[in-house]
């Protein structure tokens, strides 16, 4: 059948018809604009630290990181090596790493006795008698390894995923991915942070928005009873209503500046910091007030003993801030674990300072029903060698095989995962790199380490760089 081409051609639109058809399109454009403004306003009112839903089912809501700065010795704490006892004083029967920090000599057995504890039978040295009572709630990672044998590089690799470049810290990534559960508190706090070996870079946000950097409470060398969040105290005699008016005027000027210059991360960060500091004035002092705890609780954490009081206060503050909704809290025992000499005396004192408070934190979290949703991480930037330094009572840095442990937050309790060689030098079985640990931490919080990225300087960055695997073997089933 022949087609009539004249009937197949559409007639031209009249002006009236064109306007009638386009009117609905104009309406859609207007509606889209209004909705866009509404959503933008909602984002502003919610704030950059607003609670964010995890990408996956989360087993933990928050993290407490107990950082032992300097590098505790795994073969003197949680990694029992009978052959090290048997062969004490003999040469190491295999080659040492090509790069070492200090000259070392023969095998050095631990000065402390190891025993099995709990139903899981975990080996713990006599350095940690209180933590030994909590082993059925702990997951030991005995095949840890990193890439750097120097404190600065190793510390930054643990905290930021990179030992060579300035990158956002672990707590900043958690803040960026999840926000805070309490808009009156930061999402990331670091108690008594160290000023050395990376300093503020260990809790900085780098190229992430500045609101995600860690808020320091005190500093290393300042007793924790004088550790306070800085710059949040209201000026004496200034009523909150007047301060609110002053802040609104300042924000108006800053917003006008942003309208002229366009996006300015530094200025936006200051605006957010002023707002958060204003809100913290009424919330943070109460959370920091440990006198609100019962005498029994303060004694549990060792606040009644001058030896344990300092780190005990850190652990108790960590629990209180975590309970109040802070996503990531770090407490640092700094800088004491670097025993190139005087191992017997100094490791013993270090352990006495932290053992009772750490055990108290685990027991307290469990007793309050918080351990299941709070992930506790313990460890240093690396371990120590099983061979002695030339002085006969010290151990060198060892990033090749060491122990860290986790508790709560969806990890398998009472598990010892991975192993070093017979003398405790190199990770051999079920090895866990620092990037694997970071990927697993994010996974337990409901975040995918490969998808939690931030575009900067033309590429997407992530905490685990181009590595990292989730250690699913240590994750609770179901």
C-alpha cells in the first residue's frame, strides 16, 4: 500500500500551541528549583555533622581507640612463644629484615610469665592481669604487619592509611561517613594526643571538610584532670542570648563573603566550628565532669591510684563521650612504649598504668549494654623484635609481625586470629595489614572502604588507598 507522504508530515506548531505545551515544562522547572532550594535548606539546617545512614548493615555505632604510642612488645604481652624461652641467648635462626632501626643481638625471652585465661584459653603475660580477665570479650589479631619501621611513618600509616602523604585520619573518615549522633558534640575527639611523630596530622581531616578533624582534649604531657576542650567557655558575664546574636551577625558577614567569593572550605570550616563551639558550651562540660560518676565507678577505672589515675580518666572520659554520641574517641598513652632499653622496668610501669583502666572500660561498657555497639581497638604503631638490642634489655621496632586487639562492635569474642613465626618476628599465618584493619573497622561501622571516597585534586581518595580487604573471619556471623 502506498503511503501518502503529505499525511505523514506533522503540521507546524502555532505560537499558542507551543506555549500551551511548554507551560507544563516551565512548571516542572519551577518545581524542581523550589525542591532544590528546600533540599539545600534542609542540608544546611541539618549541618555537616548530621547523622548519616550506614551504607550497609552496621554492627558497631562508634569506636574507642586506645593507642599505645611507642610500640608495645607483642612477645611480652599477648604473643606467647615457647621457643623464644627455650632458645634465649641464641642467634635468630633466620635472616633479620633488611632495614632495621637499631643493631640487635641474640634472642631475648620475655621477663614475664604467660598463662592461659578465660574459656577461650588466650595466652596473656603477667603484665596485664586485669585485661586477662576480659579475654573472652577480646579478638586478638596476632598477624598484624605494616610498611614502616619508623615511629612517624608507622603512626601515620595506622591513623591515616599513608606513611608518606598528608591524608585524612581514620576518625575523620568515620565522621565524614556517618556524622555524629549528638549535634551538640563533635563526631571525633582525641584525648591527650601526641604532638610528635605526625602530630596533628594523626587526627587531622586533610582535604576533607575541616569540621571532620579531631577535636583535641588536652595534650600529651598535660595531666588528664586538666584536659579540657579548648575555646568553648563562654566569656564571663556574656549571656547566651547576646552571644547568639553576636554569632548570627558574624555568620551573616561570613555568608556575604561566601556569596562574593564562592565556595571557601576554610571559611565554611570556621563557620561550622563557631556553631559547634556555641552548642558545646552547654553539653561538653557536663560530659567531661567525672565527679558525676559514682565513687565505685571512679575506683573501677583506677582514679584512686596515682599510677592509674591519668589513663583511667582518659578511659572514663572516652566512655562518657562515646555514650553521649561521639562517633570516634581516641585515648593515647603517650609516648612511653619505645623500650630500646630498660624493657623490664619501663614496660612493667607502662602496663600498670593502663591495665586496670582498660579492663574497667571493657567491663563498664559491657555492664551498660554498650559493648555490642561500641568497637574498642587497642594497639601501637608497631611491635618489638624478639631479639635484644646490644644493651641486653631492650627491643627494636618491628612492623613485620605484632599484635593488636578488638572488642565489641560485632567482632568474634574470645578469638585469636593469625600468628607470627615461632619467635614472633614476622607475621606468617592469616596476616592482617593495617589497610585490612582499616577496611574491617569501616565494614563493622556499615561503611564500604572502596566506596567511602572523596574527590580531591582530580582523583578519588579513600582511607585504604588501593589496598585493604575485609577480615571477615573475625566478624560475628549473622
